[in-house]
C-alpha cells in the first residue's frame, strides 16, 4: 500500500520495492507502482517478473558465481549483500577487475562512516543501509530527525560528484 500511495501522491518520485524475495512479491510490488525492484538474493523468478515488466532489478549477490549468473541473465547492476561482511570496497574492486561493466549497490554493514569508501569507487552506483533512517525516529514520528538523516545520507552521494 505504501508503494501505491507514494506512486500516486508523489508522481515525480522514483518509488521502488526492497527485500523482494519471490516472483509473487515482485508482481505485487510492480502492480502497486514500483519502478525498480531490489532483492536480497539472486532469485530467477524475481528477475523474470521484473524483466517481463521492463522494470530494473537489483538482485543481491554475495559470490562470484552469483555475479556470473546475474551477468548471464543480462543484468548490469547488482546489490552486493552483505557487503561489510564480504570484504567491503576491496571485494567491489576484485569483482570489477573481472566484470568491469557491472555496477554495484553495497548494502549490509555499510555505515555513514564507511559509505564514502564505497562511493569513491566508480563501480558503485549507490549504497544502502538502515543507518540512513533511524528506526526509533520513525517509531516516534520524529519526521525532522528522519529528514535530517536522509538529507545527510543524500549529501554523501552529492559529495561524490
């Protein structure tokens, strides 16, 4: 419902769906208006649904084998998860040596302190993480704090340019 409302209420926003773990959830998210889909893993059904709908998909990968499968499926960008545990920016550089045309969105273990290390790499298109929005602030409906956190995260990407 949040995807549907955001898509309608803010038509200029690029609304997507995260943590999509099945073809059924991909279908539901895209039907609600998601314009991109992110998955924690490499699920063929999620990729097929998104591809059939011409919606970009960022499947999660953790290994060279999964990256090889993603590239074989015609994808040029993937979510690297859990990036912090897997080797961080060094792993992005290692994968990029073999697959120089692939772009990465590291999540999992990325923090406000480590995000600039990832964003300094040309192969990184974005980073993600729960640090961007404090759950306690959301629970308290402290929208000023949520806005401040999101603005600080966005500034990291702008500083890269």
